[in-house]
C-alpha cells in the first residue's frame, strides 16, 4: 500500500477531486499554503494499493496544469533591498508536487 501526497494549486483542486471520485479513488483534501508565493494550495492524501499508483499519478497529471502568472514581489522589511525587484514578475505556478510514500500499516475504524 502507498500514500500519495499531492500538492496542487487551488484552481485545479475541484477538477482533480472530481476525477479521483469518478475513478473510485478516495482522497482527503487539506487546505495548505505555499511558502514561495504565499498562495492557497490543496494537499490531497490518497491511500491506494501498489497496483493503482500509476493510475492515480496519470489522473493527477491530466488534471493539474502549470500556468504562468504575474506576481508582485513582497518588499523586504529590514532585509537587503539591493536585490528587490519593485515590479511584478512572471512565474510558473500550478501543476502538482507529488510524494509517494510506503504505508507500513493501515486501519480504518
């Protein structure tokens, strides 16, 4: 058994959730916040048998796209202002960050 942890952008959350339910995969959704952009994310916890891992991974890939977004940088408070860029910059966001972990024991009550 494996635990799949997928951190996805909020914009992709509902689409991924619907696709997982349609494919009969159970998932727990947790609200999370990214450290770099300080933006909302959704973290999915998906427990599955080893033979279903690749199917779950393909569902995640199909439903979580990366995109470009303009971001206004946060000004440094008390930090080094030499490297501060005062105008919005374009960064790539979205997609998914996925961890697949072995599960030593699983119980459901």
